[in-house]
C-alpha cells in the first residue's frame, strides 16, 4: 500500500508543533504576587493532611537525642501490658484520642506509635486537623522498633 506524502509527515509536524508550544510557554512572563498579597498566598496553601513518615531507626535516633520529641502510643492498654512500649511514651488509645486531646501539647513535636503504623497514621491525621504543628508517624510501628522497651505500663 502506498503512503501519501501528507500522511507521512503528519506525526512529525504535530510533534514539532507541540514542542514549539511548550517552548513558548516556558518563556512567557510569569505573574508574581505583590508584596501586600504574599501573606495571603501563603495562608491559602493547603495544610499538611498526613503526618510525616518516620522510620523506627529515625524514631530511635530522635528518642536518644538531647531534645527528644514526645512519643504517644495509641494502642490499647492490653497491648502495652503484653508487649510494652517506647520508654517515656504517653498512652492514649486511638479510640479515646479525640476526648483526651487536651492532654497533649499541640506545639510540641510528637511521634505517634502503634503496632504496625496504621492506627498511628490515622491518629496523626486527626491531630493535624486539630492544629498540631509537628506530627510524625513511626512507620512499621512497634513491630520494627529496635530500641529499649518499657514493660512496666500501668494498664
């Protein structure tokens, strides 16, 4: 079958046109916000909706640092009694967190832990919605924690 010349050049011409349009867009002048609207533009940025993901290794490094963040264990009491927790971690079960949120300092950095990282991620999302500034989810949860374990939990 014989190809006609216009069809043979159609795709290369379309590609060349697309490249030309993209190149032209790159050189268009960009509008910059005026000084008086900069604060408004920054205020309209979406708030972080998920906690920062922190590995158990990094959480252990933070725990051992000179100025460690607070740790919050959101597992059930029986889980702490059976398996222990990170030394010094506060304990508020995920199901009670909304009612007991006043026990936490929203300005203090917080590492949230659970068994595997799922409940702590959900808890972190809720705390961020409530205005907490710096929330970390320990990915992998206590299943991946290789630091010391506190077993003398009150529950």
